[in-house]
């Protein structure tokens, strides 16, 4: 099967160094495998979207030599597909309406497991959840090795559609990865905990499970993940080489002595090694080595 990878940013701000690491790592992996690399804009949460940031991200990626091989897909255009997936889960008894609030769940560790803890206000619009299966889910990660988690204990019954009508990340990403034929998901290690939930969803929907490769997180001086939400300094699209070199160093890769983006990326693909990527698990990861 031809390798098919992706980078899927949320349009909540400009591209910063941590996002560049994820974009570059996924692009290098796809190119090293002689495969296809696509960009998908994950804009299902319209409450967090900053107008114009999706286009800014695409322009910045292009300045760094990272251009999608296929037309860019935006999740905001794909609601009917998520609705179909939710209906399939409802029909099989795996998805259910839930009117529990965060306050209702606080006494239960903040997680929803099994039956709703309250009937809630019948006039309140419900969220939709998937009942997580019990038992350990294991998966092999190209950087971190074999990992295991019981998602019913770590995450509880996951939200598929929020009460405000926004589709949840877990459902949208599973549906889109399958629809776009993604063979390996390469992304930041902050999403390691989401992997068992997504595997459970893939199994419930009869969708293929891709391979996984999670990259180390870029952290600030306080040890927190860099994020657009925290106003991390954006990378400079007008001078991409310094940030590209820094991203290669961060990923444990050699830095070619080149003076153009095209030449540097060409040599970086030839020298790319997955086993050189640092395997630093996030401190709060609810996973165990298996």
C-alpha cells in the first residue's frame, strides 16, 4: 500500500515552532517512504478558530517548502460524514445522548463511565458520547514502541458531538483519516493518550487502523507544550531556514549544510532516520509500556 501521511493543524493561530516540528516530521516521513503528504484543516471547533489563521498556516507551510500533495480538506465542510458515523454508532447501541454537565461528573473523577450520573435537565440539548469498551488496547508506535491503555479507565465514555453542536475531535479525526486513506498518523506526543480512544472508535465503525508515530513535544521554559492558544511566537515565513534547521535538530536529524529550503529538505529526506527521534513521553501520559 502506498504511504499516505498528513498534517492536520487547527486554525487557532499562526504556525509556531511546535507545529512546524509536527509538520516537518510528518512530511519527512512521507517523503522518506516515497509517499503522499496532505494537509487537513481541523476546524470543527468554530468557537476557537481565529479568522484568517487557516490561510496563514497554509502560506507559512508553503514558505517552508511543505505543500499538500492533494487539495486541502477542511473539517467544517464534512459534517454530513460525521453525522453518518454518529448514526451508525447510535444504531448499534454504542452512542447515546448525555445531559451530564462537568459539575455532575466532578464527583466521579470528571469522567463518564457507564450510565449517566444524572438525568439532567430534559430541556437541555444533550451531548453524544460513545460507550468505551473495557479492557486494554495496545498499539505499536514507531518512536515510543509498544504502548497500552484501558481507555474506559483513562478517558471514560468519549464525547462525539458536544452539546453546542460542535463535532468532537475524536470522531472527526477517525472519520477523516479513513476517508483520506491515511496509512500512518504522525503527530505530537500530546495526542498519544487519544490513540487508544481512536482505535476503539475505528473498531466500532469498522474502519482501518493506521500505523502510529508520535513526535516529542516542543516545550516552553516552564516545561509546558508550546501552543497557539498560549501565544507561542510564530515561525518566520520570511526567513524559514533557521527554524527548519532548529526543527531538524529537535527531531534528532542531521542538518544539511544547504542555503536554500529546497536543497535542505532534499538532503534531510535522504538522511531521515526514525530511530534518531527522541522518545520523550509527556509527563502526564496515561499509558504504559507493554
